[in-house]
């Protein structure tokens, strides 16, 4: 149980960090298109700002998604067969995709996360769910060759 | 600049006073569904016109009785933030009986801010005739957020109309080829004003750009200035001195961040962007603005009254050495969200609360005569 919990927490934190960095790039790209100068330093400070202010909210969304999606993935893997890892990756991706649609429908604003206004942005952000699903399974049920890998 | 604004805000905090016993609040009418704007009719004892976001135009008589005025707006679209917004009287209303109404038109997948003209009958029970859509902001957009919709007349008889960025289209506020996130200037028949700053862009209507969602605009005749305010995202609500052809920054420069905590822009100031004269962080969601001129509150002449939704208050701001400072804060009706503020000819201040059971309130000095 502890192993599952640790895998879950690490998956959520890792997914939230990657998702935060990705959405920052979409927001900055939109500004660059408007000829706003974005230097390397500005990009880094924006990433740090978003890691502090955006990633906790995204982590919350991701945690709720994974709490629902991962058990379904585990069940599917057991009942339908196939590679467990791909079930978890798919669950994270499609779970987050559904979450964006539902949140945008429920929230007062048309789109909660600006980066998901475009299909490319929504897809890229949903990939962070896939990444979180991969991390979870990688830690929960590592393959023999993964167990053999050195820690550092 | 940040330090200056911070110190001004700090100063404002210490100088503000919550609704003191100098202001008396009377309920004029209640049970209105999300009232959006207030407009006093010019005739003595003529009462007020009030819009409800759901699309009803109401007349409130001086005795507080409320009567609906039949109105069929072309393509009215009501959902979320959309619906009927403001009603204003043509400068020659007493002879022309002409009203202008801003509203959302279209459907959920293709809508925009529209302007219609209508004629109001001379006597009660009032009727509207010759209702015609005279302007539709371009392009149509999806969703139901950020329409702007406030209006003010300029001395030359042209009309300024605020337009929102449509929320999902924030970058378009910087694009001069459309009307998203702009203030437009029109003739009263909806045609473009002759000397707008960008005659070759977006049919020539644009007066200023880089706005997010502006719901307050007044012309100040004593100072010959246009004051405008707009909603920031999370923080960064602004009061601007509006000038033709200027860029007010959204979304490339802002004091606010996104609702999720993400940065909209790393810049609060950029070359070519006009800085706000006042900004609210955290946001109070300014919903309307009126310039005080009247006899009842003799000390308030030339002050701005700003109503707030999330902030659930009215603030009175005074221009002091070129900057606005909050002089007084007034809460009404158990901290109601306030949608509209208007100054009556007698100097009383009228408010509309933003609720399914909205109220029309009248503020006057304690000890002054009541309305009825």
C-alpha cells in the first residue's frame, strides 16, 4: 500500500511539474507571436513562477484524474489483458483529456487552462497525464530490466 | 512604477473608510433578475430605465413601481455573462425618444456584442418601436464571456462602446484587424465615426485597444478626459485614462495573473503600452463607473464611483496630484455584489445589485430627505 501511495504521489508531482513547464511554453509562444521579447532569463523566471503558482492547481486536477483513471486501468489490464504499462499511459492521457473538457464545461470561464485553448495545447497537456501514468506503473510494477537499472 | 502603485494602494488602504453613518441606503425596488444598468429619464418625475441581463427593459417610476417595457432585440443571446447589457439615451432623447442598447447577439457557437437603437414612446405605459441592430462587433466568437458592453457619449455626439476579448481570444486584443478587446467609437446610427485613429483597420471603428473586459467608461467634461476601467484576470483590474489610438496592454502587459496561477505575461509595463492610472490587486471586479456631480454629496464633486462584483462594494476615488486614490468604501445590503452605479439629477447615487433577486438602491446623505 505504501509503495502504491509513494508511486502515486511521485506520479502526480512529476506530471504537474512537466505540465506546468509545458503550459508556460504555450503561453510564452503566444506572446512571442505578438512580438513580445522573451529572453532566456524571462523564460526561466516565468517557468519558476508557474511552478510555484500553477503547478499546485494542476497537481490537484491530475490527482483527481489519476485516482479515477488508474484503478480503471488496473482493472482493464486484469480483465482484458494487454500490456499494463500501456493501460496506465492511456488512462492518464484520456483521463486528463476528459478532465479538461469537463472542467471547461463546469467552470465559469470558457477555458480554465489557457494552454488548452488549442488542440495542440490540449494534446500536449494531456500527454502529461500519460507521463504520470507511465511514472506510476514504472514505480508500482517495474519491469525486471528496470529493477536492474542503477539508481544513479 | 510598481513601488509607486504599491505605496498608493497602501495609502488608499489607510484613507478608506467603510460605509459610515454619513450614507443612508434606501431600497427603491427589489425582485429584479440580474439588473445590469440604470438610466434616469430626463423628464421631471420621469423615473428610470433599468435593463436586466435576461433581456427585459424595465421602467421604475418614482414611487418604486416596476413595469416591463416590451422589447424585441434582434438575435438576443442570453446565457452565462451574455444577455442585455446597457441602455443609454441619445443626446437629443427628449425630442428623438431614441435609446441605444448594448447586448450579446448570436448563439453559443457564434456570438458577439451588438448595439441596437429603439424608440421609446412618450408616455407610460412605455413601448419600444423601430428596434434595429446598428452594430455588431467582428468577428463572431464561441463561448459566453467578456463582452464589455458599457457606453458613454462624447461631446461631439459620438458614442464609445467597450468590447471584451471573448476570454479565449485574449491575444486578439492586440490585433487591430478585429474588435475583440477594443473600445470602438461610432456615430449614433452605428456607422463609423469619421476621425477614428485606425481608419483602415477593422472598418475604422477602433478607438483604443489592448483591453480585457471593460465594464466602466465615463466622459469627464470638467477635465475633458475619458475614464475607463476593466477587469484584470486574478489581480490587475485597471483604471485608465482613455486616449485615441493607444494600447492599454492586455495581454502583453498586466498586473494580474491567470485564474490558475499561471503567468499571462511576464511584463507589467512595455514600451508603447499605457500604464493604468490605478490598479486593483487582488481584483475587485469593477462592474460600472459614474462620475459624481450633484448637490447631495457636496464633497464628492468630480470623484469617481466604482461598483464592484467580487469586491461587493462601491468605492469613491478622488484624483489627487494626477493619481486616483480610494477615499471611501461603501458596502450595501449585507455585502451585495453591485452591478451598476449611476448619479441621479438630485445628486443621490443609485445602485443595482447583481443577484437573481436584485435590488435597486438609492444612497443619500444621512439626514437628507427620503425619496418618497
